[in-house]
C-alpha cells in the first residue's frame, strides 16, 4: 500500500497518545502473564475466538458508523462485506480447523534410529505485535489477531492514526472482550508507531507502504523479531484475447472502485490487447454508469480517506495529462465533487513509464490502461516491474491462464475476476519481494504465529550406544554399510 507521512492535528494526536498505555509496560505485562499461564488449551483458544466473534456481532452498527466517519463517507455494504464478514468468516474457519492445526505432526524417523519417534509440535511464539493500516482498519487489525489467538499468543495492536474513530472503537471493543494482558489496542500517532516497531515482540505484522515497511523491518531487526509484511504494490490485470473485453472491464472496474480503489490488492493497471482497447474502455464506461449512476450523494461510493490522499490522486491525473496521456473521467451524472472528498473514476489511456500513474501504487479510483501486441509482451511487462501483491488474468483458454500463472510471480491470483482470492478462508495471503513477505489467513496464519518445535522421542531400547566413544569395530561395520568404504 502507498501511504503518505501523516499525523493528526497536534491536539488530536496528543489526546490519542494520552489515552494509551505505555507500550513497553504492556509488553512486559503480557510476557509475564504468558510465562505464568503457559500454553493455552484448545478450549481457551476457542473461548478467545468466541469472545472476538461476539464482540463483532454486538458492535456491527458501531463499526460501520465509525469507519464511515473516518472516511468522510464509507459505503455501509463495503464495510459489512470487507470488514465484518471477512473477519467473522475467518473466525469460523479457525474454530472449525483449530483442533486439527494443533495436533502434533508425526514425521518419518531415520531407520538407523528406530524405534524412536519424531514429531513437530506447534507452540505459541509468545506476544505478537500488529501494526494495522487505515484502508481496512478493522479487517487488517483483526484477521492477524484471529491467527495469533488460534496459535495461542497474546497480542498488541497499533491501529493507524488516520482512522481515530475506528481506533477508539477497536480499543473499546477489545478492552471489553479481553483482559489487557491478553489483547491490547494502543492508540496513538506516528511516534507510537515508531516505538511499537522497536519493541522485542516474538512476531510483528505490518501492513502499509513499502517505504514504511522497510523502516519497520529495520527496527525489528535490532531485536531479531521475525516480521510479516503486507505491502501492496502495482497489481496488474491481464485481459487475454479469448475473454470479452467488455465483460473483463465490468469485473475489473468492480474491483478497482471497491472502497474507491483504496485496497492493497485492487487492480492497479490493466494490460489490454491493442485491438480490444476501445471495447474495453467502452466496457469501463458502461460498468461505472451501471454501478454508480451518481457519485456525490451515492451511499455506495466511498470517499478518499483524507485531503492529502485526495490531493495526491489528483496530482497523478494532472501529471498524466501534462505528459500527454488521454484522460477520461467517468462521472455519469456530470456532478461537481468539489465539496466532497470523492474522486470520479478515471481512465488513463496511453500512459508512459515516466508518469506517476505507472511509477507509484495508485490506491484510488484511477485505472491506467496499457496496451500490448502479444501475450509475450504482456508477461514481460509484468516481469519487468516489482513483483505485485496480486495478479488478475482474464481468459477462457486454460493454456493461456496456466502460462500467465507459471511465468509471473505474485502474492496471489484471481482468474477471471478480481480480489476474490483474498476472501477464501482456506487460502494464505501474503506478498513477495517489494509487495511483502510472510503469510497469514488459514493454516498459514496459525503456522506464522507458531514455533514449529522438532521433537525426538528416544525409545527405551535403542542402538545409539554404538555412536558413543570409545568407538569400536561394531561402529566401523555400521558406517561401511551406511556410507560405504
């Protein structure tokens, strides 16, 4: 995700910071509680998941309203789908599979050491830190929490300062559901975030921009804290020749305009065959008019999070115009949006590499359309750029789809649609290269927050006495058999 350095007004930031616990004290309290209580049982972990689910169910309307206030306007249905539903679905999946995930894994024992047994046991790592972003402020804080609780950990969460209403609600919601030495939400500005990333957690999750992710990783390295980084990037949508361009446009625009494009896995740009470009543009125009016939007062169309991001996006459009691109604003009712933070969906045609829309992650309702002559060139274009968090390919030819998947590297893929791989409870989610590292969701989330402890259980009767000094002829005979003369 791309984000700008930002701080609340000084008075607001002071109020937020004053309301929080000291992060170092909170971490020490959690570490002491973990040492005293030991590894939580299956029943205790399920109880934690149930408490989180009940809290979400009880505060659903409050969540919708808080997020909308932070955005200026956020579609109620987008919040229910992308925040409440996805987290509660993840909780149900973790509950259904937790006993299986917790079972020790039996491993093959080398025949020389039989009848010993070997196992891998999943153990909580300890205290997990989560630094969550503003664009999906509930989901990106609580989905990692689900995995961390399932794995038996204690958790500290630092929400983005750009969503103070949601951060305050999260703190209250979590504070009512959990004791403060099990899960805590610490609310504050950029200074708190810096302190938080320097703490000696047992694992740290950060979702945000690549630039800030590098700083978080550098801070974490001082304490050798393992990190999961979810960083976004420029996710392409490749429209193949066997897929109707208008149909592809409808699905791509649906993904692009969800949350007004403020999604780390939103299609960032489209790669379209030159011969199909006109039909694709017509499809984008028609799809926008159908989904959002009006913009200004449409409850389904979300605002840009703040003035700085709104100005950033407008500067991308102006930069493209100045550098010779054809810019098409999709404003079906021809409304003025000057008194709102809403930004009309915008297509950028004939973009070039020096334009900001192709250099920076957009994170808004702007879609550059890059044309290609052959599939080879489309694949090469993707591979010439940093590896994306998501990739979307549209084609009905399985050979083409398999080739795109095999010849590109990305965090995840949705075929013939956008973003839906993220919504699958049994699929991992994570980036690669500049788009991040590590995974959460599903079994991979449980594993990310667990120490996989190797266990060797020696049998009462065994042959390892041969391997201790003083060595003799019996061992020589065994070694000749094992490794040759």
